[in-house]
């Protein structure tokens, strides 16, 4: 990686963060020494990039500063388009519309060459959605409940057709490559339970909220899989 490429990557990292990041972390991400990071930060500052921070503390772009949008290389553009295609095929209607809008904003800043590459990628990066069906039913309601930490009452039918009614704390949605699963804390079992959202028969707000914690969270649930 030459210096120009490294400076661009460094600037991209700083733009993507809202908190200071240490020179050690930047050096690790870019696979260079901390001394190189200090020199690169100085080079960016001399070129007019508004960076605040200092050695040993961390660096970030100054609050309220704006920079010209960064361009994408071919691989980055393909990755973005593939991501949009996946959201359109596997996400709910609201997410698909947001993905379309995000892609429109990206296209608005692309030069002619990148527009051409974008048109090719659209034709060659395809994500089939033949089994979309009910896989995203209630997804928008669930996402809203997760954000607002709202308890839900669900009527659920498992793979053996057994029906149950639960009051749950919705913690997150996980996509397993074919179906979406709602990770929750179940008040009936006093433990984590996951529910395929295409098997949810009915849901409604329980007129109550919950407080997530280190012990009850999506992160804690997923950490159990890493332990095995």
C-alpha cells in the first residue's frame, strides 16, 4: 500500500467514527507502525483536514466538520451493491426501500466511470428471493419494538405445530441464510428463546418496556455460541 492509499484509508476510518481512536488502533488496522500514523496524521492536518486529538490520547475529526465525499474503488462499489441486493431480497419492505434510497445517494456522487461499473455490477450481482414469502412478516414491527425496548405478546407455532403464547423481550433479529430468527428473553421460561418469525402467528405490544443489561442482551446471547 502506497502513502496515498494509506492516507485515504486513514481518512475513511476517521470519517466513520464519532469517537477518538488511538494511534495504536489505527496502526493495527493499517498494518503500519505508530510512528507512521503520527506522520500521516500530520500530513492530513497540513493538507487542511480538521483533526483533533494528540499522541497517546487518540484522534478524530473535529465536530461539525465536513469533507468531500470519498470515492469508491471497483471492489468497494461491488460490495455495496451486493449488500443492497441482499437487503432487497432478504429484508422487509422498509429496509429494502431504505437500501434503494442509500444506493441513490451513492450513485449521485459517482463519476462517469463509476456509474458504468455500477451498471455492470447491477446486472451481474443478483440475489434471488424465491423463498422470501413470510420470512420477513412482522419484521418492521419487531425492529421498532427492539429499538424502543417494548415487551411483546406473541402467539407462536413451533415445528411440531404446538401453539404457545409468550411475553418476550425482543433483543435482535438474526438471519441464518434462509430464515430470520427473533432472539428474545422469554418471561415464561426466564431464559433466552429464539423464534422463527415466519412461525409467529400473531403479535402485539404488551404495554410495558424492559431494560436490557449485560446479562440479558443480544451480545450476551451470541457469546454463548462462541464459547463452544
